[in-house]
């Protein structure tokens, strides 16, 4: 009987400690909420007001020339397999990408609007722009430069008009 009573007391003590710890994890109504998240272009300044061309720059400290013109020059010769796989995953049904991007110097005059000439939502020849860019920029974890360096921040690309509540993508020539 004594062993049984001791076991019950131990169980009650442990249960009480667990319950007490669980209650401490929950924020009380007296605690202040955390500060608002800093969202570039919405609750804090926008370091990338021109979208694509403000991020896609030459980064000598990283030994990475990410300018769209430099990337396109390389893609005209060969698209690396991992990038090609992401683009292929978003290509229209029946389209097999060849592993090279056609020369499209005209598109560099107004990025990304120039890209939409071929990468429209209804394209039957090339992956739709939005789907392809989201696949490229938002997958791949730590190996993805946009996720690791720019923290995958949507507002670096998508801009909110606070007067209308509408989103847009800025377009600009490469500097």
C-alpha cells in the first residue's frame, strides 16, 4: 500500500511540474506582443525599389556576377543542370527545354517586362515567368542565393501600393 501511495504522489508531482512548465510556455495576456516584423518597402525602407535589377548585380566579394545580362550570356551557351531542371518543371506540357536560352538582348532593355514577351502566362513555348521565377528563387534552401543572402523576402520583387492595396513588379533596364 505504501509503495502504491508513493507512486501516486510521484505521478502527481511530475504531472504538476509538467502542467506548470506548459503554462509558463504560453504567453500571458500581460506580456507585450513582439514588435512588428520589418517588411522591406512596407514597414521599413526598400533597398530594392527596382526589383530584379537591384538584386541582380555584380557581387565581386562573392565572386558572383548575377547581372541578368551576364547570366543570359552564360545561358546562351549552357544552362546548368539544376537551373534547367527547375525551369523544365514549370514548362508547358509537351515542351522540352534544350539547355540553352535563345539570344534575347531586347529583353534586357526592360527587366522583367521584356522577359514576358516569351514567358507569358499563356506561353506554349517557354515556362511562364511567375511560376519559373518562384521555383528558381524560393526552392533549394541554403544553396539558393536568394534564400540565403536575401532571406527570400517577397517584397524585394513584389511592391505594394499602400493607396490601392495592389501588388506590382517594378521593371527597369539593367544599369
